[in-house]
């Protein structure tokens, strides 16, 4: 399909993709600060474990398997606010579907604050796919249109529908006039109509053109309009009588965007080149070459018109000098359907079918609006002295959460497996999809170092407390010791039969512990090459290992449903914890070593007294959507976090 997008003048813009479309709105200095902001609530499924004998559920970070597919995104012209249209699976918490509504899916429109990354309001009464949206000039109202062919006017302060037009063909594009008294609507059939939001009738100005009218825009002054059809015709015309003023036929395209002054338009083609055209002369000004394949979204000029941003099938995002055509920035591994400059031009605002994020052009920091893992959480760790939590998920992302507010503060891409944090919380180590290890700065999100050597995916990582050494275990059945300050491989730890599944350092960094498929735990001296001490007792694969904070004890969990406590000096088993009904997935000592936590596929989290082996408490998640997969104690031992298979991170406080 072809797609059109744009920015900078009074218009609405549309990007068509396999998932939906995006649209932009109008500029105004008014504010939405007085709007009520709804507070997040715990999902109803969590009610059964809000409080147990010694713990209390304090917060839930993320969404419980609520799959939202973004169809369209519309920004106010200053980019302070965004409207996001989505479709998702209907849940038990939603009201029953109406007579004309599908039973299995639910449609949402949400207003977001792009500066705070918070949802301001959701709109009720959305009955079909919304693919076109536009803010009014005063930013108090919005237009939406979509598959049902109805244009609706909404009050942004209350979320109520104010007015609706009679049905027409599928609405592909919408635009408010500069004075807010008129709206333009383009349809799939290629017609363009005017509509007075305050109560007028739809008036068809341009009839069926045989191709979708995927962009409609008011030119500066409001007396003329710009329309781009899917067949590549760009036309300017008089609103009063619909008379054609000029017409340009461009190469087959996927996307287009007019500049704020209405004098230029940029075209993204199906083969990769991008062209900037002069609307008054119909001549090409400059060509931008770099993308390979379809340019899905040339969505924006910068506010001053000096730069252009684009993204394409080659999964690259590129920023260009609009005058010379030279590349200013190339970011790889970006899969988005639209991207736009922020109002001040220092950030990029982008959306994909699965998420909505901002990118700081100066620092490279990326923050996702829909702050939730989109797959099971496989690793969690505290950072910044307990003020932050890092979580790694099977969605390929590593996320940093602020404990006090529960907000997501950073998102790292290219995560695969394993997570370890230095004692000071400033560095995080994780395995990546390319079989390499990467060390990140947890505050800035920047890569500090890359470790290359494994031939297969990494399954576990560890970082010494002083961040001078690193360990990694891989499906290539090797365990490697690294100099974390240089990235140099120091040693291979060989001895397990089969894959090594879990690893860890002693607090002083002199020893390493490993657990594997061979049901053995091995204790290694890192100061010499002597044979490891083999700890025998488990009957099946060892799934997790951990040192106590004083380095004197080791805790291991297994598929044999047990936790076992070992004397690190002698290798003797001193205690067995055997109350789980399925495999143990993770375990951890409290900072003082007096308590331990464990998670299991039996849907429980258990709190243990290490000295006696007594079970102190059990959090039973079997009545919730959550199966615990991983956990971490806070540095002060007063709380802990649990990652789950249903995409969320749960934070619990220990009450006694």
C-alpha cells in the first residue's frame, strides 16, 4: 500500500502500513494541564495476593498480556500531546461487546503527554478501527475517522463524543482548518469532503479519483488545500469551488510530507530514493539516497525545515540535511511505522504496531510510552542502590524502572538473556541476540563494552561486585571468564557435561559457582586452574545458583523441585528445602543472608528461614495471570521484585 505523512502546517497526515495509519494535528499555545489524570490500578486478577503472611504487593509494572496493536498516531503540532489509536484482544475487564461490535477485539483511543510519557485519558465509545485523527487549533478537541466511514468530534478534556457525521467511505485522512471552523476528510474511494465540526453537513468537493486520498492539508492562509492520492498525484486546489490550481505526478511512492511553509514536499519511493519537490514549480530540488527497499515513512521536516527524518524496510532510521541531501544520522535496527520530530526538534517521536517511544537525538536515550514488556520477563536486578530495577524480557528489551514511581525510565534494545548488575548499580551486563555480551551504563543507556567469543546464544551472565570480571554461559556449552575492563577473554571453565544453565561470583570475586544440565554444582577458584569442587545432591538439572553475601554459603535450585544449601568451604550440603511442587526457576539470598526467596513453575514465590529451613511465607499466584520466572532482593532486604511469564514485574514489600 502507499502511504502519506507530513508535518508543519495546518493539516492531518496519514501513514498507511500493514498495521494502520498515523496522523498529525494542529498548533496552539493552550494547555491540557487541567485535565484529570487517571491513577493506575492493580489488575483485578492480583486481588488474591495483594497481601500474604509477611509480604504485600506494592506495585505492578507493565500490562498483563494486554496486546495492543497501534493503528494510528496523531500529534499536536507542538508535539506536546499525541493521540494513539489501537486494537487489542477484549478482556474480562472490558464491558460486553455491543450488537455491532466484534466479540473478540476492542478498540481504544488514548491521549498521551509526550513530555511525561503518561496516558492522560482514554476515549469510550470507539466502535471500529480509527485510522485518521487530527487535533483542533485550540487543542481542546479532536477529529477521528476510520473504517466505519464516520467522522467524530471529541472533547479532549472529558473524552466525550460531541458530534458525528453521517457515514461515508472509509476515512483515510483528516485536517482542521487554521480557524477550526472547517475540516477536510479524504476517503479510500478518493473523494475529498468538507465538514463543519460545529454542526454542518458533509460537502463533497472532489469526487471519486480511483485512488485513496491518503493526505489532505490546509495550505498557509486556509484558502487552498493540498491533496495527495495513492496513485502519486499531488494536487493543490481552491477550497471555495474545488478548482485545481496545480498538479504534480511523482514516482510510485509509499510516503510523503509537506514542509511548514507549504512550498516543499518530500516523497519516499518504493525503491528507496527520497525526493524533495518544489510545489510551485513541480521540479525536484534534491534526492536523498541511502535506504534499501521501501521507504515506509518520510514523516517529518524538523520545525525549521532544515532536516528530514525517514525510516524504511531496511530497518534504519535516517536524519537528512534537507538542503544538501546528506545523511546526518543513521540508526540501525529500528522497526517503526512512523517517526516525527518533537516541537523543539531535539527528539524523535516514533510508533510501531507494538509500541510508542521517544528518542533523544543528542544522547541516544530511548523511552517507550507503552512501558511494558511484550513477552515473559526472564531476569530482574536492582540498581542505583535500590532506587531502580532492571528487567530483561523475551521481547528483546532491557528496561529500567524507577522504584519510587513505578515508571519506566529507560529501554535498552538487543537484549537476549541473563542479567547482572555491579555492586554500585552503575553497570549492567546482559547477553544479546548476536551471541555477544554487552556492558551498559544503567543511567545513560549507552554501551560501555562488548564481549565477543560465543558461537551460540548466551543463557546466563554474571558480573563481579567490583565489575572487573564477567562470566558467561552459552548454548555452545562453554563458560567463559572475561576481563570486564577490556573485554578480553581470560579463561574457559570446563567440566560440566551438557549445557551450563546458571552461574555466579562470590562477593570477593575469587570464586565462581556454576550449575548445569548434569545436575551438578561446581565451585571454581579463579586465582588458579585447580579442578573445581563438585557439589552432588540434585537429581535433575540445576536451574539457579547464588552465593550468600558473606560468601560462606551457596544456594541452588533444580528441576528436582528442591532448593539446596551448601557450605562453600567444604562443598557439603547443609540443608534441603523441598516444598515446591514443580521446578525451581530462581533463588536468592537476602542481603543479610538470613532469608532466601525462590520461584517455581508451581506458580509460587516462597520466603525461607535459611538457618532452620522453615518456610516463612508463600505467595500463591495460581489464581492470577502470573507465573513467576525470576526474582531479586532489594539491597536493604525490605522488598523484592518478581518477573513473570505474563509480561509484568511485581514489587513486594516484606512486612515482618
